């Protein structure tokens, strides 16, 4: 078992979307990270005498992480695979007519799709009931989603949404809560892939120089001195505690990897 304690750092939760993974970046403090790498060995005996030692069955890495956060949305990313408030520029629209089944970059959670407030049509945007075709400029609607293995009602990126933009407007900026894909099989982004597996994710812990710590409001601030990566991970347990200055979240799980990668950053 290995235990690492650190005061400040940044946690990145990453999915398996291609070519650009979804990421949830959270700055934390007062963290403890623990992982256990089990190495099984099979002992081959002949009349009680040890003749050979061979590698045994693969056993998942056990890991746990506890820290204080100011951003509680990371809790849902870990438990449900939902990456909140993603922005998406949708181009190639035909103005002044209904555009049906317009694809999004990522799958999204039902009822989360909105026109971004800074888009030119935000002032006339009207969200219609699910599956309703647009009838006027500014009308848009989601398509009907289905419940995934994590019990999140998800609209596939290929199904997208419906919208009608005014004359001269061939694109629109949308925002939605994206639903992540598994990192166990990156090919799962392909149409027709199996969807029965749980949602595996990637954890990336960035440890900072105590003299140059991270900034919760500016991700360019701070000097990273170490990176810890756990891939093909899943969640077993989670707990949430509401505290005076920050929320404390603890979670633990396993990962189908032989080793946890710990890399010094020059």
C-alpha cells in the first residue's frame, strides 16, 4: 500500500471520448491518496518442494482519495459520469428552416441543453418540448434520450437536437451537461458499440510545488512537480460531507491496471 498526503493540488477526471476527452478539473486542498497494487504469485510444488513461482491471476488496483473541494460538481462527475456546463459550437446550419437531428460533439443529459447566453439568438431562443420540430426562428428542442448503465437519461451525440436559426445565422453556441464515455474501450465512441459495461474513467492527480500552488480561478497558475495517473478506473464507494469552508468528498474504487503511474514533472 502507498499513501501520499499533500496540501494542495488539482484533480482531473477524464473520459474516453475521441479525439478530445471530456475533462473535469477541480482544485483541492488537504488531500490523502492511497493505492494498493496486489501482486499474486502461484507456487508450483512437487511433493511439497517448491519448484517454480509463476504469475497468478490479475487483481485490480485498489485506490481511494479524500480531499476538500469548493466545487461540488465533481461529485456527480465521479458518480454518474456527467461533465457539467460544456459549450459546443454547432456549425453548418441552414437558416430560417427547421434543422432536425443536428449532432452534438458529445452525448448530453436530457433536459440540460440550452442556447449559450452569449449567442446572438439567445434573446429569442425558445425551448420546445422534447422531440418537437422548430416552427419559428429561435425554436429548439432536444431529442428523446434513453437511460444508460449509470441511470442517466442520455441523448446520443448522433441524435443531437432540433433548431431553427434566423436568416444569415449558420451556427449556434450551445451548452449542456455532457455524458462521458468509458476509457476501458476507446472504440466505444463508434456507432453500435456495446453499452452494457460500467463507465470507466481516468484519474489524473497533479501535485504542485508548495511555493507555487494552484489557483482555483486560473488553471495556468502553479508549478506541477508530480503527476499520478490511474486509468480504467471505476467507483466502488463515495461519501460527501458539508463543511464550513469547503465540501469534503471521499471516494474509492478499483482499476484494471498493473501499476499506478507516478511521473515527476521537470
